[in-house]
């Protein structure tokens, strides 16, 4: 007898309804304002922490679900509320994912709570991989980490760009090269604690979408961190480097391990935006009259909505499958994590564009949320691996060929 079920259990339904209520009451009414202000929505994050939607307990409860679905349900609802505000809460989770993927149990115990802080004293985290000359090509990172044996300290130098919560985070996780000759196999992740001198914020970027989420450069100039800030520890790193130098198989790359774990979660956010746009367009099409009839009575409009709903539901199925596979420790043999992010990201762009079309001129102006959702959706085909890179991962996985 298989125990497979597509039904959500009572806990998941309660969680979904609670987060949906939060998204409806606390996010939708302020979304347009924070999009315009284009700055970190501190009062919102504070409120989310007080209500229990931001913080260690919230994330741990969602992650602990053995089916893997709870986190996906939460993210879909939050992004349905607003993707920029959602990212202002979830940027921290990227840093946390890096610590959980690469840190020792002791490092996880010490640093994960410090990424969130408490409702009275909220903290943020950031995960910094990308550099001006190293985006999709993570193997070419120039940020260097040198070990000062006498002081048992690591010295970081380099510039990171496009970093969510970059420069304002209390905990930065920085991916740096320890041995550039080894490419991505010669990289490691380092925690830079709050107040460490040598880390500063560079340019803050003005963006097309998810504008409530802070994105900036992070500059590292002789930034010294204790040896204990190397995620996984020195012994493990030395063993890995020795294996790579001898041409033996090494464990997965530091940055890639994090991205593998977070792709379905990124897809779930794209899904939330797509569903929001689909629902809005459906309601609108059932109210708007032209030529004396509802616009939904035209096949041209109804078929768009049929396609939108089909893609939204297909995205959810791919995301739930990938997340369930990850939670039940089934390997992504065909790039299932990438498939979920690829499909949901492209669905969000297409569905939000169709929603604009269904609203006509009303879809194009800021009095209605649909144009914002379209702007917000586009990042989901770019960050955490562009659509092209997701296709590369899937193509390599299914073919076994090193496709370029
Ligand atoms: C709002 C925002 C937030 C972000 N947050 C973070 C963060 O928190 N931390 C972090 O580390 N990074 C972050 N990023 C960076 C993001 O992950 C990168 O922008 C992304 O990986 C793409 O890198 P790139 O911009 O340098 O594009 P490039 O790698 O230069 O790619 C340019 C184009 O070339 C294509 N391309 C590149 N290589 C190939 C190939 N081999 N085959 C086919 N096509 C290819 C790409 O798909 C893309 O279309 C963020 C970016 C943005 C915009």
C-alpha cells in the first residue's frame, strides 16, 4: 500500500490559511507603497516577527515538515501577498540555507538564530556569491580568502554584487576562493559577523521589481574573521582541497549545495505571483463588459485564462515534487529542482503579462497591481540561476553529456 497523497494534512491547511490571512491583511494593503519607496520595509518585518511569520521558529516549523510541502505553501502565499515584501522576509533564509548546507552542527546552532534575532530585535542575513565578473559562472569568483595561521583568521578581499540584504545584514555568508586554480572546487563559505571591520556596502541598486527587497554591492577589504567562521571547518576544507588536487572526487561546491536546496523555494515564490495575477484577471474578465457582453465570454480571453490556470497548477506540481524529493532525500537525477524553478519562473512572467493583456489599459497603470506583478515576476528567470542555466543543469542531468 502506498502512502502517497495529494491532500494537504490538517497542519498544512491551518498553516496555509494563517499565512494567507497574513498576506491578505498585512501585505496586500502596503505592497504598492513599498514598491514606490524602494527601501527595506522595517516596520513590516517587525510586524511579521511579532506575528510569528519571520523568525527561527517559523522557518524551523515549516522546514521540519517531512513531506517538504509546508515551506512551499508558505512561500506561495507570501509571494501572493507581495513578492518584494516576501523577499524582504526571505532574503535571510538564503544565508540560513548556506549555513545549514555547509556548516557544522555547532555552527548551525550558533549562527542560524543570530540570522533572525528576536521579535524585539530583528536581524537579517545575506548570502553573497555573485561578483561583477562572475554571475552564472560561479567558478570564476575573484574574492579571495587567505588564511593567517598565526592568528587563526581568514582575510577576505573582493567585491560582491546584486546581494539581497547586502551591507545591511547582520550576518553575511560570503563565498570566496581559497585556491583559484581549483575553480569552484577551491571555494569555501565564510560567516562575517555583524560589526566586522572591512565589510561595507557599495552601490545600492534601483530595480525593476521586488523593490521592497534591498539589493546592493558588498565590498570586502582586508576583512578578517576568526577561523571558526569557515563553514564546515578547516579540517574538512583541507581534506576536500587535497582530494581535488589529487584528482579524486570532491563533495559538491559550496555555492551549488545552497542553490540546489533553495530552487523549489524560489519557484514557489514565482508561483505565488502567477496565481495572484491569474485570480485577478479571472475576476476582472467576469466583470468587464465590452460589446455588450463580459470579456470572458470571448474564447480569446477564456482560453488565455485556461492556459494561465494550467501553467499555475503545473508549476505547483513541479515545485511540490521537487520539495518532496528533497525532503525524502531522493536525488534530483533529472534536475527536478531546476525544472521547478525554471517552469514556475517562466510561468510567472507569461501569466502576469497575459493578465495585463486581459485588463487592457487598466493592466498597464499603477492604480492596479498587475503591472507590479509583471515587474516582480521577471527576476525569477534571472536570480538563483537564470533560465538558461536551469536548462543546462536539466540537459546535463538527463543526457550525461557535458552540454555547454
Ligand atoms: C534582484 C537581485 C537579487 C539577487 N540576489 C542575490 C543574492 O542574494 N546573492 C547572490 O549571490 N546573487 C544574487 N543575485 C545575482 C544573480 O544570482 C545573478 O544576477 C544571476 O546568477 C545571473 O548572473 P549575471 O547577472 O552576472 O548574468 P550573466 O551570468 O552574465 O548572464 C547573462 C546572460 O547570459 C546567459 N548565460 C550565461 N552563461 C550561459 C551559458 N553557459 N549558457 C547559456 N546562457 C548563458 C544567462 O542566462 C543570461 O541570460 C541577485 C540578482 C538580482 C538582480
